[in-house]
């Protein structure tokens, strides 16, 4: 979709001006996060402390530029703020930080902790009889954390059907494939064993994404996990499927120009991005 390509451009803009970031996982996650904020979740962008709201926690906190770019697109923040990513005393830090961005549900970055936070929110809403949902995105490499499986066991045991986890399953972590670092398969069977309802989709297909979230809302007495098969670096040919673009790297002018061109930007728009 054209709008997600614009969001991808804006996420790369932040990383470019920060001279550091994690473009691969940012680009793989954007379609899922965009759908949540643009079509799925019930929230008030002017009141993020409202109890009756759906929650989204980005447990893979290093992909914060994706969340920030989506937030800019839906009007939560102004787009020019994206240029301040990772800068000292700027609200948009390299990992989500609730203190500086109160519209973010949780400060995340230590892998696994955001998932636990989401489970706590889902349990708390149940205890207060608040009929809202909690969505949490995990990275596939993050699933190697023991805390994730402790949380999965807890959520399944307590039948948290207001909880929906989304796995950005791009098959890569750090500088290699998951299967070469620590294999995750059979991933669906693992979640089913912890009493979760499992849905597998193409994480870049809005139709499949929408149907998965619709189905998750009908499931009773167990949480749902959506295993979203994605492409690391989605939308940029030299980043797609390449572990080299995982993170902690600097985008050159040439990198940005090529990426923006492939994402549909005009020459005039590209110059505007670089000179902002």
C-alpha cells in the first residue's frame, strides 16, 4: 500500500538523521503496526491515559522508528519530530520510553520484558472488568528469551483472551538466520502447547492481517498469537533478506537515495528528505 511505503520512508529518515538504527526489522514490522493504529485499535490520540483504550506494546523495542513513523502518519506526533531520533534530550529515543513519550505504553528494549508488561496489562484489565484489548509485538529472535515462555505459560493458564501477540517472523536476528543461532521451529506447536490460539499469515498482506485480528477477537478462554511471516528489510531490495541490515549501522546518502527511490519517492522528495 502507498501509505505504508510513505511510513517506511519516514522511518528510514529518522534512522538516517540519527546515523544509527535497525532498518531491517523496522521495515518488516511496519505493515502490522500500521494496520493496528490505522484500522484495528480503539484509542484516542488526544488522551492516552484513558482507561477504556486498546493497548499496543512494542516488545522488540529497538524497532521504535517503525512505531514513531506510524504515530506521525496517524497524527499522534508531528512528522518533523522524526528527525530527532536518538538525539540527546529528544523524546524519540532509540527504544520506546514512556517517560518522554506518554503515548507509548511501555519502556522496552530488554527483550522479553515488553511481553511480560503486556500480559500484566491484559490481566489487570480483566480484573477491572475493562473490555479492551492488548496487542504486543515480539521479534522472532526475542522468542529465545526464557521470560517469553514463562509469560506464555501464565497467559495461557489465566485464559487471557483479551491478549493478542504478533510475532514479526522475518527469520533473522542480529547477523544471521534464526535457524543458525537457535532454531524456533516447530513454532506454531510450541504456542499451542501453552494453550494459545495460533494464526499464521503473510505479515505484509493487509487482507490477511485484518482477517487475523478479526478472528482473534472471537477467540474465548485463551490468548491469540499471530505468527506473521515477514521479510527483513521489506521494500528495499538491497536490505531484503540481508542480516547485514539488522542494526547499529549508518545509512549513507546513497543508501537513502536508493531506498527512497524504491519506496516510490520522487527526486524532489528525496532531496527534501536528505536536507531536512
